[in-house]
C-alpha cells in the first residue's frame, strides 16, 4: 500500500527528464503569469517544488542580481543539480534547500515578495494548509501565484479515446486513492477561500496543443513513472498496462499529424495587503 504522502511519479533519471520536458512545454505560460502577476527586478522570490529549476531561471532573469530566487524541493539531488546550473548562469542570486515545506518552521513568515508553486498542490493531502502557509510567508504587499493541473480535463479525438480514457482513469484513481485531488487546478479558488485568505485576485485557465506523437510520449512517460503506485494499488493488470504502453507507441506514430490538447493548467494569485 502506498503512503499517502509519497510522490506518485517516482524519482528516477527518466522522471527527471520528463519533468524537464514538461517544464519546457509550460515555460511560456509560467513566464507570462509571473510577469502579469507582478514579479519585478529586485524582488526576493521563492519557488516551492522547484524541481529542475526551470521557473527559478525565469524568475532570476527578471529579478536580476539585485533580487534573489530560493528554491525548495524535497528531492535534494535534482535541486542541487539545478542550483549548480543556475549559479553558472550568474544572472541572479540563487539558493536551494531540500525540505518538506509543510514541516513547522520550514519557511519563515513574512519573508518573500513573490512565491510561486506549480504542480505541487496536486500532490498534497492538505492543499489548503499549504496555501495558508505560503501566503503567511509573504511580506505585506507580496504575491502568491499557484498553478496546477486539472487531470479530468484531458480530451482527445475518437481515434485514441480508449487509450486516453484508460490513462485518465489511472490518474484519477491513483491520486484519489492516496488522498489527493486530481482536479486541484479547478479547485484553486476554493483552496484560497478555505485557507482564509479570500478569493483570488485573479485566475487563468490555459492549455497547450502539441502533435499526437509528443502527447503520447508524455502520457507513456507519466504512466511508467507511476507504475509502482499503479501496481501497489492494484489499479491495472500487468497485461493491460503493457497493452497501454504499446498503444501509446503505435498511436503516436499513426497519428503523427494530429493535434492534441493537454490537460488544463489553472492559475490563481493573491496579493497580500500592505499593513
């Protein structure tokens, strides 16, 4: 049986590569949102669940050497590798700490001008508490920006509906059965309100469109990363899972010129009032 606090997608070199590919695909959205919600030169920033450091780099390019960007991730290996790369760029001041942000004292209240987190709430059993904690870590006048997936929003054409329905069903079951919300992105406004910080000051819903081959490669990579969890929860038979992997490979080639819409990523942000 899986521990409910486990990261469902594993910590392998293949998963790190998938995370970096995912980050590059969503990079234009991340850059647009951090600019639109007020990130500026000289700010002290925090990226919670920084992973491979893609968004830390974007933030650093804006805040410059007069500001700083700190990253927090429970995965020490990937965070330290990201920090080395970012320090070699040298366009800002970068820090990294490996810790669980929900541990008491992990983040000092009133510390940051801008806090960003992406694809993290979906892995939490208590996302409301995380929102509250991140908001508390803002300085007066600071901004919290949250982005997350709505896994239920994956939609494709009839040529691959069986393949994608199987994948969507696995995603929803593995998150739900470990006490997490597979539609976290859709519920960001609710999290903000339940955290006691009020409705978001703004929201956004965006997706990306890619060719079928890239879409199939990505859902295959996600499924393979989740395989231990799928097995541990008995969500699929081994034969059915292997058939799905073969189907993604076949459909990716057959439908190479078709375009697919990825699951929706929702954004919500809140500006903390000045004292």
